[in-house]
C-alpha cells in the first residue's frame, strides 16, 4: 500500500482524542479526514482547531464513509471491545485506546474478530513506544541488561469522575483494567511471559463503586518480579514511575525521561523520530497499514495482559 492512510478519530474532543490528533499531525503518511464525538459543538470545534474537513456524531456515521481507511477509538473504556468489533466488521483498520476491554470475555471476543479479519488491529499500549522504555528494551534485546525487578507506582487524585484534562467524565475509570494494564503488558514485554500474579485492593468508594487503591505482584517466566502500587487517592506527585532493577544497572523511567540509579539523565532523544509516545504508536499503526503487517501492540500480542487481568479480577472477587 503506497497511498496515504485516511484516519478517523472517534472521541476526538476528549483528552486522548486530542493527543492522537497532535500525533497524527506529525505523520506524513496520514490524513485525518473525519473526527467524531458525542457533543456536536465540541467535536466541530476540534475539527476546526485541527483543520479536519468533517465532524460527525457517533461511530456509525464514521463507518458508513468511504473516505476512512482506519479508525482510532479514544472512547470510554466500556465501549472499546464492541466498537473494535464494529470497525473491523466495516472493513476498516482499528487502533483502540488502552484498555482493549474491561472484562476477559470482551477482550477475547475482540481478538476473535481481529483474527477473522485481514485488517490491522492494534491496542494503544503506549508504554511499549515511550522512548524511555524503548531504550531499556533495546538493552534487553541486545543481551546487555536483564530485568530482575520492576517497582512501579501509578498515582492519581481522582475521587470524582474527571479526565486527564480535569473535565467531568461520563464513565468511571478503573485501576485494574486500565492503569494496571499498562504495567502488566510492559512487564511482560520487558521480562517475559507472566506466570504468577496476585492482587490486593483497598476499600470500595461509596459513590464510584471501585477500589481506589490496589497492589499487584507479578512474576515472569525468567524469574523477574514486579510490584505495582496504584491509587486514585494520592495527592501528588501524579503519574506512573518505573524503576528497573537489573543485572547490570538500575534505571528509572518517568514518562519519556530516563535516569540511572544515581539520577544521572540518560539521553533517549535518538531512540525514535519523536519523544511523543502517542505519536510513535500512531506511526506504528499507519506504517503497519501501509506495509500490510502486524503492528507492535497488536490485539494478539497484548492478549496475555488481559488474561492476567482477568485472573486478578477473579482473585479480587
């Protein structure tokens, strides 16, 4: 495939919809032809801001168009699996934001649809693409570093339904199926298939109906271990912080910044063409479509993550 890829962004007015639009604007082989949302005025405003010619309401209005080759779903978690299947059924390529689903059954149904299709299907597991983690991954694949332990903290202050922009949300976020998914997948990507997993959760929030604090332990087939602490009760600092303890060094990743165990900065600016993880995952999506290949972070590749999450949910129940 040599022509430019025509992309629709669904959920364009949300925090991550706009992150994808920012990323796509830097990709020379991609044209955003349509944006979609549930709020017509907000969606039209986003279309005007990014110079997108068409703004529509809902996914169906995207799937019926012939000027869309691929769809990026930046919609609420609870819609991801069903919408992924709908995009594939319409004969279009799909990238769905993490998580693929909020249940193992839904994730497996989405995978079955992907395996029955000849379209590219990918999940936005951004940590695979962040230059900081890519730098570590290159050392691992070169045989220069092996993970012995990962210590990860995922901390936010979200006692109400708000998104990454601090705006009200119509759905409830989830520590296990969303935020833990980043680390579960990354740990397996860096240290090998997960063979043991345990979880504990704190009190259930009386209004949101979810655990606001959680602790997860993982072990990979290589013997490496991971300890993950998650909280929606933490008042700062916010974000996810990864400490890699290995056989030849220690590294701490804070989004796209990387330091060694002595807090000496490591230059990761040459790892990829951008320092923007969302842009890099979108570049992989577009490249896989043009080259007719399986992308990194395909549904098949990340499915083990959701199997682990499903097992942890059973433990917590």
